[in-house]
């Protein structure tokens, strides 16, 4: 099975024939060449799905990209697992998945024994491709941004803008997300109250050529206010809410005015307003509108506006949703949850403890359980890396949410099937199924386990190696022989243990045990360094060799410079400690312990003056001595 068998000889022979032919009309008049031309046109039609518009230097390569990932544990979707199966990928699309599949003859075969394949993760709220601008100091006037085309009266009304047209692909940021298992991301415009339409992009390196996966996903809204230095409206939360409602009312009016004018163009033509036109389209087509909440109260404020205008609302939360679980559940609001859990408040000294705010302490305690409580309430949610200062911290934050009660299966759904449905691409992403885009994550264990590593991420059928797998597990007990140039030999025991990636061990001669100073493995080559003083050699012994299954052999140098040959045979495999044999059970016990200590504090409002219930009210109240 190789790529070379996929090359189409007809295309190459046709080009050559075209160059050699001097008389085009007689050539094409022959019956054979007419048939050949029909075949070429048919093939070209089939290849047009994958054709590129950019001019190609040299020969165009239309070699089919076919891969078969065999012997893998496959998580087709959360809760749906094939213990030992095959995934076939052809030209960026999953062709087949199952337990009883024969790899195609033209496929490159990848042995994934001991690996688990997951659907590619989906980042549901990302600023990727947009620069974050800092607000100017209070004593400096804000710079006026110049934008082309007809613009609304308020520069925070940007509903007509599209992320796909304005974002700049950031290859470094895309790689950072890809290394965490993300194959697609929703890029969100960052400015304004009505911010414009987001786009779902692929995180592969070829994204700038292939364009977005879904160019128009959702309109975006936030209660953004102007700073005092800007001297613009709105500069308060009340003003932002008022402008939001008024703009939606204006959009409804604008639709009616345009419809009336098109019906009767003899009347005065209404003004052109691209922002109101975009919002009118959103209202009529029920395009989702994503609201970015800065706190839990704003979630409820957005819900009221959504009810008033019949909006298809999705909310990117603040992490404080546990404060209004019941209200959010009744409103049936899908959520996108950030995992920017707060750091512990500083309470090292009595003075620090007095300064700590009770609300901050409550949030620090409850925030990691926020996804768990939403899941328990039956609220639909996705997870996002948005708001994290360091994107690589995301896996650790997911693990923390799992430790605080969130089932690992629900966490996987919140990164695959839920965002796929939320963003309208469930027919192309979110699960491993025939006909879907080949976005895959290959890991060496359970995806959210602390010691699991992501080895490969496949984006639209292209493999990105994240971490090289270890060539061999050399841990265990070995018999080692040193063969000196004089013909004398010495026997030792070698005990290798520790982690698979970085084994450590001891060099043993009878009762003498010497700890290895260095043990390195690169591909099939090993390097061992140890102090030889207790073994009768003053200085460092250096050994290098090659691996062959349960055998190693090579050469070495004594401290004084004399050389020797060495070989080792494994006599016993490495045995994991009992507490590390079942990491899943250990994680489950840790999770159950965390759940037992979690208590959803039903307090309103959170903070120093909150109450768990309204104060008791007397049935009868007497007011005396008052002027009414």
C-alpha cells in the first residue's frame, strides 16, 4: 500500500500528448481522442471538489490522500466506543469507521495499537485572528477608528461586519490550539455592542487557502461601554442595554420600511443602514445571537431581551452561572462556559484574611463546580478556552472541572457534539462517522487523564505530529554483560523503572547498586552514563547502543579511555505499582470525594449580605403615628 499507486497516468500522458501534437484539429477529430477527452473531463469533474485555485509551480499533484488508522480504540462519540477498530480517511473525509474493515489497497497504514482516537475538539469561542486593543489612559483622548463604507451613527453598532472578512489567520495561535486537540474554532469579532457575524474556521495550516468551514455562524452582542476618555455613548450599563433594545426595534422598523419601499418605490427612499439590515436578516432567519456576559446578572438581562425580540440566544458565560442555575434552566439558554477559575485569595496573614472579600472566597470555592451544577440541572453547555491567560492551561482546567464533579463523558461532549450542534455543523464535525471531516485526536490514554499525551491531531485529513511516541518500553529487569578488549567479561543487573518517557534505573553488581546518571532513548538508540567508582572504575562509564525488542547491544568507554562491547537481555517486564495500575478508578474516587464536599449554596445575593431564603414576613403589620 503506497501513495504512488494513486497517481493517475491518464493526466500525465494527456499533457505529453498535448505538447507533441502539432495539428490540433486532426488530433481531436479522431474517435480515440474524443473518447480520451471525455474521460479526462469526467476525471477533472471528480477532482474539482479538491482542486485549488492558486497557480501551481511544477507538476500538479492530485495523488489521493488515503490513510487507514488500524488497531485503535475509537471513541466515535461520547459514550460510544469501539474497543478495537479502524478509521479510513480519504482526501480529508472519513470514508469508513468500524471494527471489521479492511484497509483500502491504496491506503497508507498507521498502526495505532495502544492508542485512542477521539473526534477533533471544537473551540466554540475564540479571539483568534483579532488583535486586542487596550483602552487609552483616562487623561488621553481615544483614537477614532476609520472604517470604509456606510457606517451607523454609533461605532459600537457593527452588526454588518463579518469575521471571515476581517480576521487575519494567526498560525502560531492556531498551532497552540491544535496541540490541545482542537481542529476547528469559532472566531469571534471582539469590538462593539453588536459586534458582527462569527465564522467557523479550520485550524490546519492550509486554512488561508481553503477558507472557512462555516462563513456565517452567529451574530454577536455584548453590553460594551465607552470609557470616560472616549466621551461617547453609551458609557454605562444602562445606556448599553437601552441602545441594544433601541437598535433591535430600529432593525424591525428598517425591515418594514424597506419592504414598503420595494412594494411602492414612488415614495421617499429610506436611508441605507447596513447594520440594521444585518440585524433584520438575523431576526427574520433566526440566526443565533451569542451574548458575551461579564457576570451572571448579565445572563438574565440578555435572556429578557431575547424573550422580548424572540432571539435565538446562546450565552458565553462568566463562570458565575451557579448563582442563577434555576433561572437559566427555566430560560433554556445554551451556554458556552469559560474555565478561568480564580486563584485562591490571599489569606496568609490575619490582616490579609480580614481584607478578603466573602464574595471572592465564595467564587473561588464554587467556580470549579460551575460546569457540574449546570450539567446536573440539564443545561446545555460547551466549554471554551476563552478568558484563559495561558491557553495551554486548558487541559488542566478541564481536569479540575472533572475533579469537581463534571463527568468526563460530559466534558468530551462539551468539546465535540454539543458545540457541533450549537454551531450548526453536526453533519460535518463532532463525531467520527463516514462522510464527516477527518478531524481526529490520537492520544495514548484517556483524553482528560493527567498523564495522557496527545500524540497526533488530524485536521481535514492532514496529520500534525504533536509528540513523538516512545520507540519502546525498556522498563524492566535486564542481564547486562561487558566484554573487554582483553577478552574478559563482567556481568551486571540493570533495573529500569520510572516513567515510560524518562526511565531511570540502577546498575547492580552483587550488593553494589549504582544509580544511572543518565538514560536517554532516541528512536532505537540508547545512552547510559553512570559513576564507576564503586564498581572499580574511577570516573564515568559511557555506554551507547541500539534496541531490538528485548535486547540491547552496543559499545562503551571506560573512564581511562579503553573501549568495550556490551549487550543486555530483558529477563522481567516492568510491573506498575498497584496505585498506578488503574488511573481511571483513582480519578473516579477523587471525583466522588470532590462531589461529596460540593454544596451548591443557594444564597442571594452572593457576598456578605446574602440570604439563603427571604426573611420571614408577619401576616399583620401595624403602622402607628404616621401621616398618610
